[in-house]
C-alpha cells in the first residue's frame, strides 16, 4: 500500500492537474478509479471498489473515455442493488500516484496516468470475470 500522507498529497496535486487539464475525454475519471482501487480499504462500502474496477475495466479493456465511464457510473448508481465485494490484493500495482506526479506535466504525466491505471488493473486481474459479469447484468457490455 502507498504511504497515506504522501499519497494523499500527491493525489490532491494530481486531481488539481487533471481537473484543470481541459481534456474532453475527462482524464480525471481514470485518476479517481486508479486511486480508488489502489487505496481501497477493507470495510469500505462495496460500491466504491466496484465502481473503481468498472472504470478501469471500461477504460483499459473497452477503450472508454473518462466521460463515458462517468456516464456508466451515473447509470449504475441510479439502480438499487447489492454491490459485490472484491478481494483486495496485497500488492495493488507497481506504480503509485506519487510516481505519476513525479512525471513532467503534459504528455509525460498523461502517459504516466495511463501506466498507473494499467498497473493497478493488472493487480486486480483476477476480478476481470466478475466485473464483466456485473456489466453484462446491467446491459453495459
């Protein structure tokens, strides 16, 4: 797990960067999902990790933009359901938000965000079938 105080400070810096990015695809959503999956805590509401994993899956496996992922989250949040729980891997990716912030702002940092998302999603690879099943149940894929 990342160092919480340093992680929180780096996350705030990255959030400010992506929110002011001006990217029409809404890069910020991918940051939210990678951070949510990497920093998920046991006992948190299951919807939090489910949405993070859904976002990473749709982005990396299906090519959704952050804006499209956001629309899926909105669509799913309007439905009353019990959300599945997912196992929390001990290691949740080789990269952290601090690694992303260390990259120069611009194209290098944007690539680092993508690499970070891939790193976190890779750590959760065993959840892929359950995430796909969930999305099929809701007619998303």
